[in-house]
């Protein structure tokens, strides 16, 4: 199911894939927090901006919190 959602996001403009939620974080933050390496790769390939954040926490911080080795 997640892949279908990411596939849909990837087919849209970069504005959609970089849309931030009310907490100021985007899909890349969520994928990093959930330690979903393949989803992170897809999001980055489709144009997700790893430097985008309004929460003060960047996707790399989320990956570190999830103890991601990738």
C-alpha cells in the first residue's frame, strides 16, 4: 500500500512530494522515522527535498532517531 501512495506522489509535482504536515514535516521525515529505506530511496529519486523542514528537525535527524544504518 505504501508503494502505491509513493508512486502516486512521485507522479505529481515536486510541490506535492514536499508537502509539509501541520508539524512542519514531510513524507521523507515519515519514511525516515519508520526506517523504510526503500521508501526513502523512492522519495529522494522523485524529488523529495532532504533539506526541507519547518519543525527544526530534518529527515536525517529522523533516520538517526530510528537507528537507521542506511
